[in-house]
C-alpha cells in the first residue's frame, strides 16, 4: 500500500448490522498500533498524512517525530457513532468501544499497543479497557473519568435544551453555536479567562464584553460548521450516559488530571485511579487551560505521551 516507513490509508467505511464505522490510520504497517481518541468535536482525522494533508484535530501531538510518532507507531482513529446497538437507541461509550473493535477487525489488528483517549475519548478508552482488555496493552486517559460529573451533566442538559429550542424554531445551527459557546466557557479555567480578558486601568468594559462574546461566538460557529445539531445532541447524551465500573478495567493505565478542570475535577480522577482493577499511575498537572490543556499545551503532554508509549513509566502490560 505504501513504503514500510510511511503508510496512510484513506478513510474506510464498514457497515455492521446496526451502524457504519469510519476510520483512518497512518504509520508503518508492522509498527505497534495506537488508537488515538479525542472529544466529541474530534474525528478520525487526527493528523495530516499522505492521503489527507490537512491538519488534524491533534496536529501538535501526532505526526513524524512528534510525541505520538507516526514513524514509530501505527495510529488509528474513528468517527464516533451516534446510535446504539439497537436502532434508535442513544449511543454510549460502550458502542464507541465496539466501533473501535470493528475497525481493528477490518484492518487486521489483533491487539493495540495502547489507547490514548482525551475527554470523551478517555471515556471510550475506559469502556474499551473494560470490554476488550485482551486487545490493548495500556491505556492513557486524559481529562476523563468513569462517569460524568453531575455539574458537567447539568451544563450539557442546558446546552441540549438550547439546541432543541433552536431546532423547534428552525434555527438549529445558530442554537448549536450558542450551546458550544456555553460549553467553551467551562473548558478553560477562571485564570485563563482572566488572563485573556481582564480589564485594566481605563480599559473599555463594554468593548471587553464584546471581545468575550466574539470569542465564544467564533468558537461556536466554527463547531457548528463541522457538526450537525443531531450529532451534537447524540454525543452530548452519550457523555452523560457514560458509566464504567473502574474495577472492571483490567488494563494497566495512566490517568492524567488537570487542576482547574471544570468538566472532570481532579477528585474524580483520583477515585478512578484508586478503584481501577489494574496497575495505575495518576498524574496531576497544573494548567490554566483546564479541560482543554491537552490541546493547548503540547510541551506539557509530550513527555507523558512518549513515556507511556515507550513503556518507560514502570507499568508493564
């Protein structure tokens, strides 16, 4: 398909009995395979490759010579499904884990070297570890826990209500942009917003309010261009329905928590690490970017990613 050092497969689609699975992979064909999964805005296109040279959603971490080195690892990701195993039922993280397993079957990968999951992808990694422990050597779970925090669920319930009202009035895309702006206000930390938008001296307070609004509107409109209201509603519900018993996860794991994360508080990650049914290491990081730190601070996460993938953490599979 390509050279031994570079292989990039075009997106593949496989229809199972109840939903399609779309995936993309890149890297040496016989290298250790690593699944990389992101938040609900992520897609199968993690990073630029020979087939699709547009930047991926984690372009700062995945690629030749980067923390997840596509010259050393075969990197796979999927598009999340929006329906459960029963047609019409809401998709859950267990369904995403099944979709990942289906992609592995199609490619012919018996066992992953690791699953690296951040945010919703971390939830999926935990679900995969519980359902298919024989198919993965280690988990790296970033800013994700075994269940949704009640405060995060409360915010998402309101976001979905906004979108539902928008759909009812024929303004679904506009409503989705507003809902995403609401979500963005919780992905960072108060310190980040203060640093970015603080008013000093004789600064115009009204102008600063406009700047904040423009920032949230731009983020929301960008999201609405790549995600439909229906898809958002399905994946948002999936976040809230997520639950995995940590004791059922029998795969060595590294759990990464960020102080100031308003979506997944550090206390949740501590509980997950304490209850996990396999050797586990918990790393607690400081970042003003909170839940989105893995996207915004590549230098902070690079040694963690390389360490886990190189199995230099002292955790053996």
